[in-house]
């Protein structure tokens, strides 16, 4: 345990999250908010949950009638999205699986995806981002010293899913986003608004990056159009199930030859390195804490088990971590000196650059005030 760091007595969130507060028992606001979300969205009786799921499935089937597919499922190769695909097919849905390849897929993720779509006999659409363009955008983001380099991947992923839904006239995107494994919020300042196209363009322009030519992107207004005009619903599908990650993983391994990853979102080599090395070494944050805290609060693991998993480096060994570091340097075409300089520079906020985040927040408040139903637009 790091000296002078206070850790929640119920989950493993700590004072590295700047807005954390504790009650008299040392319980933090993060896991308290988790329980409030759980009570509101997923703490249902078996009958209520089944009824809710049946209504959703019937609605997806009805809106997709006479179409080749009835929904889109974004497939990263992680447990959450993989289980979403499996259960959707088992429930009689006809999804188009959509995968966004940013050039950093692990071989393990590619094998997991291939095994799933073959076994389930579903069509897979893979959008491969032009490597020189995404590399140039990443260079600009690294030069900017903002924390959320993965805004690039997440924005493109959002864009591709909505584009495919619109192309096929579909009204539902079933996502692996869920409360059970990610209901403990990512602390403010650890990530950024995922539909902030203006931030992407502004950072690229500020540091001599490329213009967006082939890169799929989406703005706040583009997102609003898909939701309000095209009436495409982003559904956190696993919240409709009694989702237990450990049980889902067991079935995936047994029936689909699925191979697990060390931590959440590690199906991408870059995400693994970004969260496991760059986050702690440059920005002083550790996303294992909210991810594992979600599993603690979902009773998927004990607090002691979570503390153990979150201790030390986020890799099986120093050798594995160094292998990823060398792979990153080689793939980006960096020198050791450039890498060291990047790590040593201080963080700069996304708001140092053009952004539409404030507009998004205003639009979101208006949307909620109108009391319209919508899926979760932001995930971590």
C-alpha cells in the first residue's frame, strides 16, 4: 500500500481519485454510487428481469423484421462483448457483429473473435483503420500530453457501430457496457468525452497531425442525430441479464475455445500498454481500481482478492511489460529518448485544446430534462 493513500473499506478505490470522499466508516462515494445504480437498473427479481428481457428481445425482433439483421453488436473480443453476442444469438436475435481494428489487436483477441463468429454462424463486419492516419493521430495525442489517447479508438468504434446501424436501417445497438463489471465510475480526469470530434481535430491540427480522411469519427451533433432522428438506441444489454462475469467466462472457455485476458480491455495490445504502463507511469492512475471494485461490489471477488490483483505491475511479469514497451516503441517508430521524454512531460488537460465537451453536457442535461429514454452514451 502506498503511504498517505486512503483506501475505501468496502471496495478498493482510493485517494488517487481526486474527488473521492469517505463516510464515517471509511466507505467511499464510488461504491455507494454503484449500489444506487444497481438498485435502480439491475436489482430486479427473476420475474421482473425476465419480463424486461423478453420485452427488449421482442422489440428488437419487431424493428428488424424483414431485414437481414435485427441489431448491431460491437465485438471487441473481450468477455463482456463476447457474452453479449452469445446470449443475443441464444435468444433468437440476428445480429451483425461489428469489430473496429485500430491496428493494435492482439493475436488472442483475433482468435477469440474468429472462434465466436464461426461457432455462432453470424456475419462479422470489420473496419480496419488506415494505419498511417491513426498513427499520425496518435502521435499528435502523445505530443499533446492529454490522458485519454483512447478517445481515438472509442470515437471510431462509436462511429462505426452507428454507421452500420444506419446503413442497415437498424434501431438497436446491443453493447457489452454494463453495471456489473464497470458500474464503479472512472474518476473524473482519468478519461474524456468519447464523442469529442472537435478535440480530436484540434489536437491533430495543433501538432501537425493528419486531417480526418478515412478515420471514422463522430461528433456530439452526429451522436444526437443518430439518437434523436434515426432513433437508434444504444442498449447496455448485459444489464438485462443476471450477468456474472465468472460464469460467462467459464461458458466461453468451455464452448467457444475462448482464452481470457489478464485485465479488462486487454484484448488490445495498445490498451494493455496504455492502461498497464502509460497510465501509472505518466499520469499516476490505475484503472484496475475501478474495474476490480466493480467486481467486488458485484460479489464476483472479495476485496482482498481485488487488492491482491491491483498490487504491483499490471502485467504477469516485468518481462511481459518490457516486451509490450519494446513493441510500442517499434510500432510507433520512436527512440528510447523520445519515449523517456514523453513519460517525463507533465499531463495537460483536454480542455487546453478545442473541445465540444461543454456542449455535450448541456445537450445531455436538456435531453434528460425532456425525460426521454436513452442508452448509456459513455463508458470506460
